[in-house]
């Protein structure tokens, strides 16, 4: 888990897969104003999850920091919105 809160990710670029360093996070779909409801997703013990709103496929990567993603542009900072 990120030390400053729940990490948020988006798929504005429409990539097939986003690797992330967190198993618990928020998906916002696309950048505002085109975002969907911000949903909390929890992979549990699984290594991937698909967002039920936008169908983005998120894959857990233990080598990444909790608030990091590949591609890096998929990270969303709500405080900067």
C-alpha cells in the first residue's frame, strides 16, 4: 500500500495492460473530465484484475513501488487534478 494513501491509476492511453506495484488501488478509467466512477479494486492474492467499468487489465509487479506503473503515464495524482 502506498504510504500517502491509495494509489490511483488510469488508462487514458488505451494500452492493453498496465503493470502496477499495488494490489489495492483506485481505477479512474481516463483522465478527468472523461473518468468513470473512481472504483477501489483489490487483487487479493491474485496477480491481476480487470476493472469492471473500463476493462483495463492491471497486473501486479512486485518490482514497482506501490504508486508506480508501467507505463508511467498511467499514474494519477488526485491532489494535482
